[in-house]
């Protein structure tokens, strides 16, 4: 069950003119979500993409937190990664 379609991610990054080199747009989102979970910072473009897709929200303290939708997306990603091994 896909909660955020990969085509939506790709199209939104194209609209922004975001260029992350050889990293795919979906991989940018995956890495960004993992950074938020770990308490690390993303660049403003990545944060904007995550906010746009409602995968993160800004908490009262100004930090970013992964939303329920973001957790479901991460669970799907990690499940696929574990299944590949």
C-alpha cells in the first residue's frame, strides 16, 4: 500500500527544479526521513519536500517530527529493503 506515490515525489522535485545529482528523488525522500528520525538536519529543499508530502511536521519546539503518514512510508521502505536481502 503506497501512501505517497513515487510519481508525486518525482514531479514535485521537478517543479522545484531540485537536482540531487545521481540520487533518485525517491532516495532523497528516504534519506531525509531517516535523518529526521535520527534527529539530524536536512537542507531546506529536502525539508520542504517532506513537508509538502505531509511526511514530517514542525513540532512546538521548532524541530521536525515524522508524521503517521511518514512512519507508514518508512515502514514500507524498510520492509522492502529487508525483503531484498
